[in-house]
């Protein structure tokens, strides 16, 4: 009895080839576990800002976002009032959507409550994946879902706490970007490298 050999998958990127900013993000950040509260809040804010847009659009504005939001200092963003909101709405370096900007401020306040309750945002959010990255074996980008049981549960929790722009699809993208799930395709040169990581 003979068996047909499995086709070999050429090592390549899951996405981003041809875009300098996207390649750098894929090669060095996407899927790498993050446990720093400030960094988690940054990606939570950026994923919310991305809703309805391309991730590349947000990546190109990332430095502008860091400047506009005081490097995502959670306490400072949580203290923003009408003056800061007005300044952000006039900042051409970011997406000037009032609902998204207001969400970032409100979400920062919720993060402070989470930190008081759980000790850190990291501890609470990583609890939805039992503290360890979920490992997958995607053969292609077509196999990657837009949401999961974990992202649905996380979304429900954060919404109940008062956050917005944290729907299940946004939270699944957040899980991918923060390394809570390794969705690099098995043919991607980053798949095994990211699989070995536990902490940033």
C-alpha cells in the first residue's frame, strides 16, 4: 500500500509581505505574549480604533497615538476631561472618531477598576486563557476564525464592566496581537518561534 506524500508548505509570512510596517509587526510582535498592563491597554485601544478600518492604517498612526494618549499611561488617560477630548478630536495623527476616542478614556477608567480588583489587567485578561497562550495549527489564513469562545466570554465581561469597542471580533484580534492565541500558520516562519514563547 502506498500513500501520497503530504504537500510541502513553503515557509512564508501569514500576512504583511510587501508592507514595511506590516512586515515588521508580523515578524516581531504579532503573537508574542504581552503581560505589561500599559502595553495591553495600548493594544486594546488600537484594536478598538481599528474597527471598520485596516490594521495597517492603525499601525501607520501608532506613534501618533502614543504621543496623543501620553504613551497610553492608564492613569493619565483615565483622567482626561473635555479639554483633552477636544484636543484629541482635532489631532490629525489619529482616527478622529468621537466614539472611539471617548471609549479609550472610559476604558482606561475601567482598567483602573480591574487593576484594583485583580491586581493587574494582565492577570484578569490572561485568566480567560488560563494564563497560557492557546496554540493552534492553522494551515492557511482561511482557517483563522474571527472570534472564539474565549473572545466572546472576554467581550461579555468587559462590556459588563463598562467598556466599549470590545466586541468578540475585536477581542479575538486583541488576543492574537497580545499572544493569547498563536494564529501564525504552520507554514509561517514565526509559527514555531512564537510557540516556544511564554513571556515577553
